[in-house]
């Protein structure tokens, strides 16, 4: 009896992470599924990025202690054309958030999911045949970092702002998080629908990938929805100010704090969106949000970009235009950002510097452009992938002709809308748009692709 009392006191002291499993959850290790399932016995030793998934999550934020609680349901349909027996989900909370009390259910039955680097590996308990569907439920607690060093800025509370990037477990594949630079170690397919309900212990001004569809009377619960997006970013502050402007059918909305020029952010974003939409095709979402983040680096998300606190005024227009370019190169046309950084970063920088007339030489020796982010040093990652990559694309522009080049990029975006591509896809699109033979030029810089 004394041991039982001690055990109960320990549970009370720690707090029960999740309610005792209800009938629809099933007890851990239950051999009987509590809900109908399409999963059949067997193993496939296979997963895939080619899965269609919708996400419905509740996110609770405790402002002062920096605690977050996530309760997510993912409806997955196997559109890969073959059987799978596991799902791999990406979340930086696994690396940066001291993720704990994780609980994963598949069609109502607890499974022994495990964390590997920034990936949650979820066994399905059998085979999900092609065309069949299943529902995952993922729950965990995490704590935001307090510094912006290293990669902490992706999941942190600093300078009065909460930044949460890639926090929501999302269909992906196992990709190493550690890299020698600030490249993006992510690859995610588009979801047709995402709903996130954000609950907080105080009133917050929230800037998210989605658009707000409802708010509670006390202002502590807000619901956001997004369609055709690759991730779902959440940024929050107690004192954000906002300003808006219409650019065609799109509302550009900036979120900024006192001491930051919201007018300058709005001017840069509206100008960039207008030019890029005309050159590359219509921006696909009703709202474009430009958000002052806690600091460190600019970052893109479908429908939203971060402009770090402290960005020098002389760099604001370049950074805003570059991040806006990612609405097309990464947002509309996705890629494995870890293995093919050229596909989004070089393309985004090439169009940015063309628009702004800011082409410059690289400060590093000429390097290959077909490497993964893990192969570039911190000193030369930006100089090779962004600057040299962008300059290569701009050299191609002068050979093809500017009008043909822009039309080729616009056609490339349209042909690969909401898909996943490689660097070779972009190079082939440019080569196919001109009678010139561009392969010798590309082969010299992409020997692994030719």
C-alpha cells in the first residue's frame, strides 16, 4: 500500500500527460483495434512521401513557461501506388523541444512509435494497401528554447516573440537535422487541408500559415485553416501591430512590433508580391503574411515569411523579396531542401536579384551545385548555392533572352504546381524552353546529375 501511495503521489507531482485511454483509444499494447481499420496483417518494409494527408491539431501555448502541448489527428490515404507499413513524420520539436510524453495511436490503437533525430517513425501494425486510409493521433509536450543560437531560432521564445517552425508532425521521410550550415533539412508534400486550433493562457496576436476562421469570446482560442500547404508555421506576440494592403486579390498583412518599421515591411512585401505574381503566375493564397520573427534568419512558409528582428533597413527589401520568392520556389514547387537546395534557393535568389538589380560575384571559390546541404561549409553555403547558383541561372537568362527565361520559369511553376521536384527538373525546364543546348553549361556545375 505504501508503494502505491508513493506512486500515486509521483503521478500527481508530474501531472498526467494524457487522459486515461478511452474506448476509442484502446489501452497501450491492446491486440484489438477499437476502431474500424483498413490495415491488414503483414510487413512491407516501406513508407513513402506520396501520401495524401490532412491535419487537424490542437496547440496549447503557455506563454511564460514556454510550454506547448500538441494533440494532432492525421487522416492518411496511401496514394503511393504500393503498400506501406510505417509513416515517417517530421517535427523539429523532436530535436529542439525536449519532446516528452509522446503518445501515438493508429486507428485508435496505441503503437510503439519512436523518435529518430527529427523524425517520428510510426509503425502501422500491419500493411496499409494502396488506396486505403488510416488515421493517426499524435500527442506530446515540448518546451520552446530561449536562445536563437544554432538552430534554436526555429523553435524558440525570444525578444518577446514565439517562433514555431516545423512543429506540427507532418508526412515526410527520415532526413538528418544536423548540418554544417543553416540549410533547410526538410522535405514535405502538400496537404489539401490543415486546421489548427490554438489555445493560449493569455491573449496573443497570432500570425500563422493559415487564415483565422473563428475566435472565442475571451480571445484565448483561435482556429486557423489552410489549404494546399507544405507546413504550418505559428508565430505569436502579445503586442504585434498589423498593417495591410491589397495587391490584386491578395491581402498583404505585416505583423511588427514597436521600433520596427511596419510601413517599410509592407512596401517591400507588396512590391515583391506584385512583380513575382506577374512574372511567375498568380500567388495561390488569399493572404500573404510578413512577420517580424524573434531573430536570426529569414524563413519561408506557404503564405507566410519571417523577417528577423534587427534586420538592417538596407537589407530589408532584398530579404523580403527573397523570402517572398519562396512562395513559388518551395511553396508552389516543392523539393527535398536537404538534397536539392539549388532547386529553391538558387531559383529564389536569381529572381530576387534580377528584380532588384543586385547581382554580385561570389566570395567563395567556384563549387559544385549538385550537393546536399550537408556538403557545404557554413562559410560558403550561401555564397555557392545562393550566389553562384543564382548567377548561373542569370547567365542562362542572358543566353536565352529575358522574356523566354521568365516564361520558362512560369511554365515550370505551372507544370509542377504542388509537387516535389529535383534540381534536374528545373534545369531541364530551362533547357527545353530554348533551342540552345544548355547541357554543357549545366554539366560542368552538376556533374552528379549529368
